[in-house]
């Protein structure tokens, strides 16, 4: 299947990206944590000030001095040996910890030099104590259900890692973690997680601004991140709560498209649960699921930097890709590229039928070194170019914790580079793993630029959902640059507000411009969009009619309008077939007597839940109890328990918010 296509000359682009590249920074969290806990156990910590400020005497003070000044290979080896001796002295005094499962030892390579004088990050000691062994040939059993944070300390060794650590988040309300006696269990560095910064959608006055335009979004990372955060005992930061991703996480029973259609658009209208004076316009898109799929070329671009040592990162990543391999056809091809300090191809393009060869390459991966994101991307795209051929689907899957601290770090330059590769036919999807330095904002930007999806995987069950149950939608596109534009009728709708999609907003003129990038729909994908509208003449209107304006009377219609006076609005949907440069248009009126779409109640419960987590004011006095009641009554068919889990998270958020 491998072709001999010529590669584009990327030298100029690479030099431009290199110009924006920062110097490497060291990751030595395990050593720093050993220092901190050793001093604590010896009674040498000054509780009144941070550890980094304490006197640097004794054996660990000497290690710091050595690490900050030595740069030769021999010196690195000596410092590693001293740190290892310190861990030998530390481990026997830890009580109540399960030492029968050794984790991967941190490695120091030439990529770590030169060493900086910057303070070293501190990783949770639980990583070293409870890390699972490298994945073997047999798929490990799924992790047990999360243990309550109030459980007995002696059970800590059997608890999932997500319950043994606490993580800082804005406006968080934290539950006490479980720690081994006399050992300080430290959260990751505060402020190292990054999320998109955006305000909730504003109310629009129809007479002044009747047209709403946005790009569709099928990402689901937001739901998985907030679920992970809530289970750790925190409320999620506002930037992690993207309502459209929460709503689109769940399957809905939308009508299937007709034969030959890429997807079908359905429109429903239903009362608003949190405001009786308004209504919800519910737009549902259902993608087609072709009977046959094209051959698939996958390049796994795997972050193996030092920050990926956590059991919830590289070890879980390996297990997740094992699940994915089981879904590939014999004619599909897989290659593996890693990046950590420098990039390299650890598996040449290999038929998916050679499962043992691919698994062996994954099993050999270890975490260590910096994060050369730019080099990794360039190598991955070069490999993808060698693999692709006419009629095949080629995709790079970037798996990372999002910490692009070495190599290309400017999100704008990175997005431009990925967009150029997208136009050549190679898409990029992003899978996030782990917490502490999760750069969700960059992951979202990269997936959008690459015409791919962004998902966050915190459990093997989530990997099953993303990489097995929804594999076709995640990897096989049926429509590119999908844009939605709704024009509301000011004679019938006084005000409206799009719920979510803040990071996907487009200008009105972008809708007809085929050069403007937008979202992708994969095979079988579903997309949900919700508008809250205020009918003309409703007591729920929040703005006063214009004194001197030309707002039409309710039911009077609009001068020059093509549609009938009873229409609430008009939906336009534009998309491209994969590989096409010209777009296609779908149009449909929004009628006031349209019936609610299937599962509308549950979708609205999730949307309201998102508004509560963000602290939005448009919900009035509607609270968590109302969301729980609505979701419970509208749960419907729930084959995999996703909706039941959502109700449990609502209850947990309710408790944490008090």
C-alpha cells in the first residue's frame, strides 16, 4: 500500500516554526519529590515556607547542586545513581503502600542536558508506588469503579489513581485525598493546565442581529474532563465546560438519512425547562454509515516525554491503542512515531494484520526526556505521505498530555502547519491523557485545524467508547467544513441565544466562503445544536422593544421576506464531500408547530447541567435538582449506562457546589 509520492518542501516552514521555539525545560519531578519526602520523613521540612525555599544542605542539597551544574554524560549517570539511592532509603519507611507493582523508572538521556536552574516539577508519589507494569500481550482487566475519597487508608493501594490524587482547578472545592502515613501526597503544579478562555453565548436581539453562524463540533473531550474532575472531588474550571461537547457526548435517536445522502438534518421545537416563557429550537444532524469503508492509514504520534510516566498517561495509552488495533481490517496500515527530546519512527508502515509486531513496538515505549512536538509532527506527516494512496483515508492520531514545552509551542504557528497538511488530505485527531499539565486549549485548536476530533481518555471504558464504539465516526469523514446558519424571523422571535459553540462561532460572511474551514462529520456521527428563543410578545423578553426602531408586530411578517409569516426562522447548512473544493447547501424552515425531537429532554438536562457548572445566569432559579429530575425522567434507553453516569455526576456536582 505504501506509495512513492514526493514530499512537499517544508524547509521554509520548519525554519519559521523553529524561530518560535522556546528552549527546553527540564522535567525531573520524581527526583524533586524524593527530595521533598525524604526531608519530611527526617523532620527537616520547614512547614512555614515552600520546600523549594528550604536550606539546601545534606545529601539532597548536594544533588541539587550537582544537577544544576553538571552536563556531561558521566555526571548525569552519577546523579541518577544518587537519586536512586535516595529512593531506596525512602521507600521502606512508607507505610500502607503496595510495593509489589513497580512502575517504570525515570530515565535521563542526553536530551535532558543542559540542565537549567529552574525549579523542578514535583510529581505525585502515588505514581511511583502504584504504577502498573508495562502492558503485556494480554489486555489488562478494566480498572475498578472509583473508590470514595473517604475510604480507609489501608485500601489506598487498590484504588484507581484518579482517587489517590488531588488536582488544583479554578474555583475548585476539593475533597480530602488518601495518602500513605507521613508522606505528603502533592498535587501537580498549580496553573499548568490550560483551557480555552471564552464567555458564554450572549443574548441576541433578532431585529438587530437576526443571523447566527457557527461551525459544527463533534468533540467530546469536555465531558470526559469534567467527569474526571468531579470524580476527583473538584468542580471543573469554566473553560473545560463546553456545553456543545457535553450534549454531543450522548447518542440520540435522530432519523437516519435517505439513501445517497451524507446526513440528515432534523428540527424540533420544545418548551424550555428553565424558562416557561421561552422555547428551544433543537437541530439534530445524523450522519450516514456507509456499508463499506476505505482502507485506512494510521500514524500514531505518541508523546513519550517525561510527563507521560503517570499510569493514567502512557500505560493507559498503550492499553487504549490495543483496543483500537482490534477494530482494524487486514488491509489497513499502522506506523508509530514518538517524540521526546527528539522524534523518531519506531514502527515503519505495517499491515494491521501483523498485530504482534505492532503491539511489540507499543510495548517497548518508555517515557523520558523533553517534548519535541514540532519534530514529531513533521516526522508523522512525512510518514503519512509515504503511506497514502488514491481512495484511502490517512489520519495522524496525536496522543499526548498536551505539554508542548519543547519544540513548536506557538499554537497559531502549529495550527497553520496542521491546516496546510489537512488540505493535502491528511487529517489530525488528538487524544488527551492524564492530568496535571493537560493543555486542553492547544489540543482543541490542533484538532479543529486538522479536521479531526479531540477526545480525552481517562479510563479504559472511555477508550472503548472513543476508539471502538465510535471508531467509524472518529476516523472516516463523510462531510468536511460543515457550517450552520440560522436566520430568525423578528416578527416571531424577539430574542435568541445559541447554547454553546462559543469557540466555533463564524462571521456571517464565512458561511458562503468555501475557503473558511469548519467542522467535520464522520460516518454515523451525530451533531446537536440548541437555541433558546423568546417569542415576540412573551413576558420572558429581557430587552425592551425599540422606541424608534422598526421591529415588526408579532405575526406581521417581514417586508421582503421569502418565507411565510409563521416561520420562526430558516436553517441553512453547508458542507463539502471529502476531497471536494465546492460546497453543497441544505435548507429548511423552522416551523412553530414542529414536534420535539427524540431525547430532547435529556439533551436539555445536559445543557442545563453545563450552564450550572459554568455559573451562567440564564437559568434563573433552575438548579441541579431540576437537572437531575429532568434527566431521570428523560433517560430512556441507556444500553451502555452513559446517561445513568450523567445523573450520578449531576448529583456529585450538586454536593460539591454546596
